[in-house]
C-alpha cells in the first residue's frame, strides 16, 4: 500500500484553468513526518479553497482493490 498526502483546489465555478493538485508520497514516514508534510501542503495552498486528504492506494498490491480516502480538512 502507498500513502499520499493530497490537496485538491476547489476553485469557484467561474475560475478559468485547471485547479491545483498536490500529491506527496508519505509511505513509510512516521506520523510526525506526515504531519510535517501536511503543514507544508497547508502553507502551499494558503489563500485557496481546497480539500486536504490522505489517499491510501492499494493498486500495487491488487489492481482491483479500491483506494481509500481520509479527508483531513476542507478549507
């Protein structure tokens, strides 16, 4: 299983262009290290609306197994 910290920008409907997306692989990191990555992502997304989440990806183990998402916050 791979674990990612992800931030997905949620721009207003009238916005032009693609929303920002950040994905950082935190597989094997300690909880403290993951929280450090989360803090950095929050700083990068500052001033925007976004969803911050942990993405648990099982595709390496079994391509048919679905991923799991834990939403950390909606800003």
